[in-house]
C-alpha cells in the first residue's frame, strides 16, 4: 500500500509495525530451497521440445528494410489508383508501371489532377482507392516518402520572394547536418557541389542573386537541384511544359535525362515526345481531370474555335 505524505510530497514508503532500521537479509530454509530446485527440474524435463525450423536466406533489402520488386525492372506499379477530396474527384482511376532508372514522362493535361498524381508517386499524397506498389512495398506511402524527392512543384517547393540563392544553399547544408551543428553561410564551392550535377554545362546562378530574378530555366533547375541535394533514388519533377519557352523545356528534359543515368526520374509533359532526348518511356495517363470540368473545357474550345459549328446528335 502506498500513502502520500502529509504535505502532498513524494509517497511515503509503507513500514511494518515492528520494522527496525537494521539491514534485513532474506533467508530461505534449506529444505524449501531444495523443493524449489526439484520442481524447476521437473518442469524442464517435461517441457515440450520446440520444432526445428530451417533457416531461410534473408531477402535482399534496401536502406529502409523494404524488399525491391522481384524482377528489378518496375519501380512503381499503380493499379486503379484514384484520389478523392472532401470537395470532389481529383484524378483517376489510373493504372501503369514506372520502370527503374532513366526518365519516365507522364503524358496528360496539366492541372490539379496531374499535380496530385505526381505527389502521389512521391509518397506525398495517399491514394483514396486502388493500390500503389513502390520498391516492393504495397500501399506504404511513408516508405515511398523516405526514398523519393520532389522538385519544381509549386505546391511543395515554391521559393518565397526576396530570398537569395546563398540562403537556399545554406538551408540545404543545414538540413544535411546534425541539428546541433553550426553551419556557416554557403560559399561558391557549396553552390557548385549542389547544382552542377543538375545544371551540367549550363551556367549556374550567381550565389548572391535574388531567386525571384533568375531566368526561367535557371530557376527551375535550381529548385530541382535543391530537391536533389540528397540524391534520392526516385526524383519526381513538375511538368517540363510549365516553362513558357519550348527551347527551355527541351533543355530541362535533357538535364533530367542526364540525372536519369543514376536515378529514376518522373516528370510530365502534355505535349508528349517533343525532342529526340533519350527518355526511357512515355506513358499516356487519362483521367487526370474532373470529368464534368473536362467536358466543359471541350465545349468552350469548340465554341471559341473560329468557324466552328456545333453539331447536335
């Protein structure tokens, strides 16, 4: 029994009425000790023998303990995947596979549906229905999150105004260090280390430049470089068609192909194949928009087309 002290402090230890302050050592009678020992021996003698189980070689696993796909060729497998929100349908259902390595381009209309699909492929959104297998794990967005990076998607990595390139590089350095370690402001060598694999032979941004003032292609590559600082196995990149210039879009795709030599890259482009870049696979993805909105857009397009005539069934 535990009682509290008179002043509500620590609980007072219960004492027996005749307890003394002298140290007390428990003793066991010899006969009783022998009885306990004999009983333990009887239990051991009659205990059932556990069956022998042959050891099976462990399945090779990756850094987080997840087994890779059996054939090693498909990194992601989507089966009737859809995402719904409280206010309605976002995309789906979609079914396709993404091969390991190289660049895979998803061909489909831009907008919230395509963005949500890209975030789902990176483990940043969870499917509402269907199944998504990644790195051998089925329906485990947390494992996918740990092994995937996201870049050039406004909803995730938009850089606020009035911030310098140096600040972004410094922030990446701090993320990669222990929380208690002081990190000095980034220098040119740090910018070179982070950005050169993504930029290739293209000119790097000035380390003291304001991010909002960078040219379109430079800004896109810089955001991708920041997302790729830890070299994730899978890098999901916003659509190359987000750039206003076709030339810039083609250059961006070329740089992604270069990254695809050592990583798996997923991006999107409504235009499909636009250059002779060594893209591993183009995948047509339907059902990326709300069906009702898509039909309204088609009607508006027909109405706005010059000389268009409406045909009634």
